[in-house]
C-alpha cells in the first residue's frame, strides 16, 4: 500500500509512505527472536551498544565543533572590525589569490553549498548521496526496532523543495515500554549506521580498493601526465586544452611525479617555479623597468611582464611574455649557454603567469595563462585514468570520486547533525534518555513517546523531575543559540569576502 501526502504547489512538500516492508521487517524480527539465532541477536545487541556509545560521543563532538566554529567565526569578525581598511583589502586580495575553495577551511564546520562552496553541477551528486545516507540512517532505526521485537507501521520518503528525507514510523506505545538502555539503542542506531558507513568508505579510500576496481576498465597513465577530462565552456582555456590531451607540466613542475601536484600547485601559495631560463636576444631587452614597479597584472597598463637575469635579480627588463614563455626550446641555466648576442632571463615575482605544457596528437605546445592560478583549477578537470575501452566515459572516475566524497561527507554530517540536542532530531531524544539514565537509572522505562517519523517527538505523561526539565531546556536553548550564531556569523563572513 502506497499513499501520497502533502501539497506540492503550496508547501513544496511531497510525502510518500508504504507498508510494503512491514512483513519483511516482521519476518526478520521473528527470526532474530528464535533460539537458532540467539547468538546473532546477542551480537547485534552488543554492536548497537557500541553504537549507543558512539551516539553519545557524537553529541559531545558536535557540540564541541559548534563551539569551536563559533569561536573561529567570532575571531574572524573581530579581526575585520579592528583591522584598518587598507589591511582588510590586502587580506581580501590574498584570500582571492589563494583560491575560493579555501574560504571555509579555517573553521571546524564547512558548509556544502552548490554554486558557492562547491560547483553547482555537483547538486545531483549531493542529492543522491543525501538520499542514500538517509536510507542508511533509517535502516538503523528499523533494525534496532526488529531486535527489540518492535514492528514498523510504515516506511517512506519525503521531498521538501528539492531536499529528500526518509523515515520509518514505529508504534509509540511499544517504544514507550522499552527500558532506557533499549530505547537508547533505537534512538542512536541511525547515527551509528551513518558513522559506520563513513568509516567503511574511509577505509576503502585508504586501502585503494577503488583504484583496483577502476583498473578493470581504466588504465593509470599518471606517468605520462594528467588527461584533460573537461573544460568549462565559457573558459578561454577551452580553445587551447582539447579533451583527452595530456598536461605534462605546470611551469617547470612535472605532473608525473605525484597526483596531488595539480591541486597543490594551483591552489597553494607556492611562487612560480622555473628550473631554467630562456635565451633572449639582448636587442629585445630594454632598460625600462616600469612594469616591475607594479606586480599586479590587473593594474598593468601594458602586456609586458618583468623578467630578470637568471644569474642576478638586480638586472630587470620589461618584455612581452608570450614571445618568450611560449617556447619549449632555447632553455638555459646561465647566459654562457646562450649565444653572445643573447642573455638568459626568467620571469620575476609574477604569480599571475602560468605555463601549461600540453601534449596532443604527438606534439607539445605551451598555453600561457595570465591570471590567478586557482581559476585554472576551477575551470579544468583532469584525471589520471584513461579508458581501456572507447565506450567508457573519460570523466566517469571523476564523477565516482566526487560522489564517494559527498557520500562520506553526508554520512559524517548526518551522524553529527542528528546527534545535536535539537528539536526534531535524534539528539533531542538522546538527551532525554541520558538525563533519565543519570537521574533514575539505566533500566528506567521513560514516559516520552518516540515517533521516529521524520525524526519528530511527541510527549506522553511526564515523570521527569524539575531538574531534568531545566537541564534539557538549558541544553536545547544553548544549542539553538550556538547553531544560530554560527549561521549568522558565517553569512556575515561570506558577505564581507
């Protein structure tokens, strides 16, 4: 039986639930209760006891991260208020030069916002990862309920605007009869499943099993460089970097030494690396050093760049960089290796010039990029996997890598977020149970009615002491204030950048 609920046109909310899985859940619960599966049930009880501990740890870890993030954001806001405007402009320019991807890296909590902190085209991958993580979360509640012989009333999914969610509905009266320890297993089981999947994906990435699986259809060609998988259509590089061509070097940094060189060199503060200079006729070298006085490419009045002698930085010249840096020959280590009418020079202090050596159709060419290096990283996607079969997409390994990364992030986020003591989250019920266990004992039967349907709570007869009520209210209000402060300070920081 499948039912639909919600007014899509008015509330942007679509809800679907079904009882088709009830019979399978009842069968699974009955088998766990049989004598033949007694050891399996004890093992699962022990496993979800570990999950309960991890759920409690997740609550405290999430609170610590919120406090740390609020402190970091507050420090950033205070620094902006007390720093003179000229210094602030220099700081903003430095942040832009280091890459937008590093804007949130100084805080404990970094939001995933398509189009802002991550590419907008990753939105389908994020939503798919969120769907899977939600199903994994709710399966934890269902399995924990089956261990304690609690049936499910329904299971389903909902979509609010574009954000998916999953839920299972448990009979409130049956859950109410459980002891605090048993109820703790049911409440923390969802977060435990998310944490377990995150740990599994982390271990799989560390073991390199993904590379072994990809090796069936793809060949690792990192020894030759990186393959251009895609280039943004509106990027000027799209006309110079053909899909499938190899990028072998960035400036004089070889890309076949490490797979992390591409991101590290383009996003890091490393100055341009030139292991050799270029032999240039001295007649082209002028004594004009005007361009050397202004090193910001966006403020130059001409297309000339500052070059210095390879032996000494005291001798500066303003020269057209295209005529020099686009050459793959006439490289030198000193002027003695050049002709008598030539001098060995190299670019000086110019981080806005980037030489990209491309190998395509058996020929090497140089693409000269003028501008921040991080823009190349944003506009060009590279891979070190080449399809063994022509029908396999070149960009499939990149899509899978991005999806697995988002799957890890969404599971870790759900583990921590749902552990927070906030209304409508598992952490709210977790806080109630912890207070009951602290004040009345481990085996106390709570009076709070739990309905794990969209993670909402209903209240039954209250037997909690006044101190429990005060502590719960204080923690919930404090957590809401922390979360609200982090959101507001994060918005202020984003606007000021």
